[in-house]
C-alpha cells in the first residue's frame, strides 16, 4: 500500500492555546467609564434618536480628525449606502475587489454596478493607473479603500475624479486614527466612511461614521439616516441611527484610543522581531512618519520560497487554536452575485488574485500578549523550517 505523503506544514507536537487567539477579538476600553455611561442612559431613558452620547461621540470624532462634520450611523455598510444616495451616485462605480464584500454589496444593494479594479501589489490598495481604462459613459464614481489603514493614493485618485467629473469616496473602515501626508484620514474625497464594528480597534459594538467637509452633503446625510426628517420629511431616508449605548461604548474606547494604539504598536514590533529573516515571509510595513492604528498584522506567504501555501500554514495555526484569517479571500469578484455577473473579471485582476492566495492576518489587540506572539511565531518558524528539510 502506497504511503500517504505527509503535509510538511502540519507539526507533530504543536503548541495549543487553551483560549483561542483570533483576529478581531474585541477591545474593551475603560469599563468603569462605559458602565457609568450606561447608568446615565438608563436614568435618562433616552436610548436613541440623537441623544447626548451620540452627539458627544460625533463631536469628539470630528475634533480628533479635524473634519467639519461627523454623522454616526448604525454600521459602516449603511453609512456607505446613505452617502451613495446622498451624492446621487448611479450607474457604475469603480472599486477594488481586494476588500471586504460590504464595499461591493453597498453598491449592488442600491442597483449600482461595482466595477472591479486591480490593486498595487506594494500597497494592496486600488491602483490609480488601472482606473482610467475602466471608466465608461455609465461611470459616476470611484471608491478607494484604505486597506490595513494604509492610505490610498488619494492625490492620483482625486486628479482622475476631478478630470473625469466623478464622485470620489473612501471606505475608511480600517483607517480610523490614520493619516496621509500629515492630514487625518476623513478629510479626503467627498466623504469617508469609518467602521466601529466590534472587530475594529475602536468599536461601538456595531457602528460607523460618515465624515465630510461638505456642509450640504452633511445635511443630506444627517436627514437620510433618520428617515429623511429635517423638521418634516424632506426626502427618502432610512433608519441608520446609532443607539446611545453604542455611542457610550465608542466614547469609552475613544478615551483609551492612544493606549489601544500603543498596544497594537507593541504587538506589531514583537511580530516584526520574531518573524525577521524568515525566508519567503513578508510582514507588511507602516509609514512611521504618519499616524497609524497598527490594527492589522499582515503576512504575505510566498509558496515558491517557503514550500508551504498560506492555507497549509493557516491549517496548522487553526489546529493550535490560533484563528488567523485569510483577508480577503477569495476576492469580491469570486463571490456571489459577482462571480455569476462577471465570470471573467479575474482576467483583469492578476495582482488581486495573487494577494488573495498569499495574505494572512494574525491576531493582535489587547487580548494578545507578547508571550502569545512569541509562541505564534515559534509555530510559524517550525512550519516553515520543517518545509525546507
């Protein structure tokens, strides 16, 4: 009987964590402050509809980002949908496929066609040099996504949008607290949309925010997120309001934001030290001249150099209760309904296809210690070392 070949990525005696370490495990900021806010909410019996904590959260975000307007919403997906409606965007919008599917879904939900653009392999962001060829008579906008909190080439995208008469938005779900050329993300394009989902380093359980320096757009967005009310109902709208308890959680986390970022930086540098000089493994870098939240620890696994696929390494990590993730796999263009609508989209997305098979996201945040990271990296070194024997 032929002996089955052993997978070199599976260790014989791996370290197994008793408690799972997983990507996006929620941070909890100042618990005492949050519980005090809950007590105030219960006493006031004002649970939603633009209460005190929502207003304060909006004001503090606008101040922190140095933007004119912040409108918080129930989640970032609804935020994208609202701002798309407020800008009267129709037809086709150019976006990257290398993003969370919500970016595409927000468009498709409104009957707008997402047109997938390839990414720059060095930045993982939408490649402006590939945008122009995708513009048609139906194109009305571009959505850049600040992947991993690293800013898009906003200058190049803005030049294209202005010259071609297109609306420019940014999905900034990853980029709260990040900057570009010293200017905080939130100040670019017509508007930017942040996520405060539980997996984000500053979270409101569920939530998001639309920020803009356009007075008229801010007024429309604020009305649309509340059924179109502005005194009377003046337009179509939806229920995109954030609750008071979510805003209270946001304020508690916002107060600890610098501490949370400091933890992320510590973790990143620990990974950087432990993974240094591993053949075929690249840890994405952040610009140390800019502000960054260091929310994501991202590896590229080069199978040609390691002899191990990203998915083989992932399988070993999962067997050790380390719930790393394949961000973003398999790419929006290979998900429904897009893979049926655009079956040949992948032919124009070679860099996206490559990244989708190589990128691995590792656990970080306040639930991960330096000792945890050292053990995670020991497993990674063991897998890749064994593969070369």
